C-alpha cells in the first residue's frame, strides 16, 4: 500500500496477503541488478511494479493510465528508454531513473 501512495510513511503497514493475479508483461532490467518490471491485472492493476529476485515485495510502483493494461514493455536498444504499450493504444517512453517524466503518444 505504501508503494502505491495509499499509506503515509509514519503509519504501520499491516501484513498484506498477496493473492495471485494475472501478470500481463515482464521486462528484465538491463543493469545486472536482478531487477525486473511487471504489469498485472486485478487488484494490482493500475501500476507497473519494479521487483527484485529473492524479495517478497516490489521495490517501487509506477502509476499507469486508469482503466488500461500494459500490453508491451521493452527497453530501447541502448537501454536508456523504457517503451510501454497500453491497451488503450497509448505508447509511453520513459527513463526508469525519472519515471514521472515521460512522453506519451496516442
């Protein structure tokens, strides 16, 4: 909940039961960090999650357009830009280091 901005940092977080929901796309990071990005459906939809192998919870959550699903996700040839395609036809180009700064094309 804290990753999605639903819980202030000073409040204690209850242990969440993470029931499985369909994962629509996975993209591995190009930096040998054992991290990967996933897009999901169901209760975890609406975000792209940055995860790391061996950890139980995502490290970061990036909001996506409401009511859409991630259909495509891949890094550019040089690994500088993340290209994301959504079910509503939108294409987003973003740098993973600055995820709030992106360019969207419809």
